[in-house]
């Protein structure tokens, strides 16, 4: 008799959690986050997988000749959207995992 956790139950629980994590990762493609810079002059939409879906530039910004400013606003909007996507993914995956940590060597 062992006082430790039942290894079979632990493995079954880990399998269920891993399946749920895979489903949650797949569902992240359906989630979208948006970020903007320059007071809305540039907008970027990214899905939960970190894929850039669209970038919109306010037409009035294109009338200007400050190419460097446009590039900076684009980089800022994309980076902000990607950070928000990472946060959404992290929150969703943590919620699914429920704090369950696999035994060493079973995590991947």
C-alpha cells in the first residue's frame, strides 16, 4: 500500500488536461484582440495564436510624408496587439490547466 497519489489517476488526469489544453490552443485562433497607436491612427488585429489578421492606417496619416512616424506607429500597434494576444492565451491556458502541473518528464 502506498500513501502517495495513485499514478494511474494522475496519468489519466494529465491526459485530460493535455487534451483540454490542445482544444484551448486551437480555440485561440478564433479570439481576436485589437490595439491602436497614435490615438487610433494605426490599428492592428491579432488572433490568440499571435497571427496578425489586419492592419489599418487612417487615410489622413497617409497624406503626410513622415514615413518614419508611420513605421513607428505600425510597430507599436503590432507589438501591443501581440502582447494582448499573449495575455489572452496565457489566461485561457491557465484557466484550462487549473494549476495542474505534470510530473517531471511528462510535460511535453
